[in-house]
C-alpha cells in the first residue's frame, strides 16, 4: 500500500491562485429581459408538454396526461409576467422588441383561447398589461424617431 501524496501547505500559501475578476453586474433592463423571456419560454414549454401528454394518453379520459400539473404551473407564470411589467415598476422603461416577441408567443399560446374557452382572470390581466406594453413600445419608438429624450416618454 502506498502512502498518500504529501501536500505542502507552505508552498501553496506562497503561490496563491490568481484572483478572478467578478462578473459584471447586469443592468436592471438586462436582468428584466432575461426574466421575462425565460418565463415566456417556460409558459410555452409547459403548454407544449401538456399537449404532448394528451396526445400520448391512450385512455381518452386523460388519466395519465393530467398527472404533470403543467397547466397549473403555467398559470402561475402569468402573475410573474404582470409583476415584471413596466407598469408595475416605477420608472422602468418600455419593454424591448425581444421581450414583446416573447410575450406575444405567450399571448398566442394562452390556454383560454383553446376550443372557445373563456380566459381566466390571470390571462385577461396579462393581456391588458401586454396591450399597454405594446402601446408604450410604439410611443417610445415615435419619441426616439423625433429625437425626444426618454424622460418625455413617461410624462
């Protein structure tokens, strides 16, 4: 049996590992964009997983497809998206084109639009905020085209 390797602590202390730089802090806008797009992707993925489960369930009465709670998990995402809206965060700028594209995918995929069902209250609230965010985006684009400052947008 061989002896374990000897670690010379004094040698390690004299040659410390090089310091790593801290990652740059994300701006509030970049952080918001990451959260919004990520939540939109999750919502669409959950509904797609639910659809795949219903297609694969051979029972016809959804014994197996309803086991994943995909719809309930998806519905919990909508209030989070509303909470990240610039209308809920004082002084926040309008959404970016990428954020609006992601939210548009959610609006198209809303569960309440399937088979003539009525929208749930959370879905209706999401759509109201989404419509306002689209209007804000176009207002910001118009002001930018006129060369007006961002402060004029919120006035």
